[in-house]
């Protein structure tokens, strides 16, 4: 079976993306192109749930914003026809609608985007996501690697940093006061 050429790729708008019957897996829209990835597996899911529990407990208890799982779609309006769906994200209370969250996609980038590396994700796909978030003003990105047990921190105001088990991850100015041990992210994952 021949690979599809760029000309064969169906392009869609964010509105079409919202109602498109996506097959199993996680879907994003990148410059109008639907991209579906397979379910990531146990270690990815473990990291995601550990991080969501830690973030949610901290953020919810203080009323400083909202934490979202990997079902929150962000239409990056600065980039044509692009919807990113981070594995976890945070939006500060000051950026959320006072009347509550309405239907549809968020039409802004998250304050914190978390990407957990998956076996199916290439380095170039990850770099493209990071570039998109940064181009749209996301001030903090965490890239968590379950296999290496590391966290890469990409902040708009600092050089890229790497954290390992035994070190502490913090929310910087974005999720002020939040911190957890890097090892906590990997609880439940076999060595």
C-alpha cells in the first residue's frame, strides 16, 4: 500500500474537527491536517494520572485556575487550523470566562502544557508541538519521559532545564507555589 502524499491529505477547519468521527486514539489538528496517535500505554497513563492528581489537588484547593486532562482542545488561533491537545494543562483563573466554560474549543494556548512522551511520538513531532506552544505564548511546558524518568522544562523566560528523580519540579510563576518530587510522577511504573 502506497503512502499518502501531501496532496492526498484532507484538510479541515477546527469546527469540522470538533464533529469529525475520530477513530480510537488521540487526535489533533495541525495546519488543517488530522493527526491521530494510538493509545500510549501504561507508563504514559500512569505519569498522566499521577501528575493530574498532584496538580488538581494544588490548584483546586487554592482556586487559582483549572487543570485539564488530555481531552481539552486548544485552538491556537495564531496558527491556521491548529488544535493541540496536551496530555495535561493548566489555565489561570484570570484567563477563564467569568461566566464559566462554554462549549467548543479553548481559543487560546494553555498557561502550562504537559506532554508525556509516547512510544509512537517522533522527535520532530515533539519539536513541532513545542514550537507551536511557544509561538502561541504558552509560558511553561513540561515534557515528561516515563522511560528515562526525566522532565524537560521549557519556560519562556529561561533556558531549557532537565530534572531527574531526586529533584523537585515546580510551577514557577505559572502555577506559583506548586512543587512535587520528580519521582512522584513515576510512581507505579516498573523499572
